[in-house]
């Protein structure tokens, strides 16, 4: 079985190559080009392709993959909102994902963003490098005794809840499918927004959750709330977020994902003029900390991603149960 890896970085190849001896019947081919309609024809001669969150798997691309006789799409990530599942089903292409790789990796990064944006450590680091040791503009707030609102209580949301509890915070949770075994206090989304000092988003991007943070929901939040998003950029309406920041609604904002990231995420764009100014506007605010979709980026998570992706490929190759299949 031959699998073409689109958008592969050196670190991707490093972790998959470690496992290569365990899968002698699967051949890996890595290319730097990401998956778009223009590059889908490169899949010719392969049985399947492997893609990441920034790949284009819209209907037109899947149609071309089908034309190239691709039978399997392996997502080396948990999210699959970029995949046209209806078209994949129509074309008889199986879609498999990595539902859980290291929830602690993402949750720990979420808290790192909270601490960075709250205590302005990104600004303090730059100031100290320039021999500026004043504390002006660096004041934060204590998390201890505050209320954290966790939107989505899957494995990552639960990991974030444990971290917040470790900081001495009261934790509220919202999920359309509450897990009562967690011992968390579940409330309505509206109550969570209005009661939380920290709001952390850990839900998938669906039509129901698209722009779950918008002008109206922001208006119900506490003044000086902290907001962090390590899930998907589309959960937040960026224009409404910017308006809220300008209105001093937020004490701090930490973003590992944002709406316009798909075209340049994981790429060095330092020599280019970006087509839109959303990122620049966000970076212009002193209480905003941005990172480049790196919440998953730990050795443990990349190991788990490689292991599960190859287990998925082997299950497909040997006609075993596809336990990580994605369907409509």
C-alpha cells in the first residue's frame, strides 16, 4: 500500500520514519506541496493520501483524488471540518482521522496562552532584551479564585478543566452532550459566557458552532474577560472580536487559531505582504497573544499522531474495523 503525504514537514517525516519498520507493507512518500485542486493529480499511483488541517479537501479536490483512484484519506489530526464528507462518500473514499493524540499538549498550550496574554510575558521578554526593565503595561490579574468556562468537554476540554482546577479556579462547562461522570458543573452556553472570567474553547467547528463567539455573545460576557481559542479559528467571528477588544471588553485574548490562517499556517511568510490585515490588527493589540496553530506540537503528540495514522492505514489495508472512520 502506498500513501502520499501532502504538506509534509521535516518533523512529520521524522516521526513517521521511526515507525516504518513496524509497517513493511506500507510505503510512505512525503512531499512539501500541500493539497489543493492543482496538486491533487500528484496522488496518481498511490492508494491513499495523508493530509493535515490546512489541506483543501473540498468537493473538487476529492473529485480529482477519485479520478486518480485514491481510496483512502488519512487525516493526521483530529479535526475534519475541511473535508467534504458527502463527496468522499459519493466517491467511495474512506476518511480516517486521529481522534485523540495528546489532549494535555493542547490544553497545556491553551493555559500557556492564558498566562502569556494575562501577564504580558511576550511583551516583557522583548522589553528585557532591550534592557527595558520597567513594569509599565505588564500588570495582570490572579487566576486563583476566578471562574473558568470550558466550552466543549472532550478529552482536551477535560484536560484544560483539570489545569484550571489546579490553579484554584472554579470550573463551569458547556457541552451539548454533558458527561456527568466528570463531576463538572454544566451550565447553558449563555450562563457560561456571562459567569466566566476565563473562557476556553475546545469544541469542533460545525455549522452549529461557527462564530459561537460573536457580537451578541460577547455582549453577554463579563467585562475584562480572558478568551483563549486552541480549537478552530471559525469558532470566533474575528471582526466582532476586534470590535470587542477595542471596546475594552477583554482583559486578554490568546489565539492559536484564527479564521484566515489556512493559506499561510506553518509557512514562513516573513518576506511577503499578506493579502488581509486581520492578523496584523490582532497583533497590534497589547493584550493579545498569537501563536501559529502549535497546540499539538509536542514530541508525545506527534508520536501518537504517527502511531494512530499508521494503525488506520493498516486497518484499511487488511480490511479490519475502521474504528477511526469519519462519516456523515
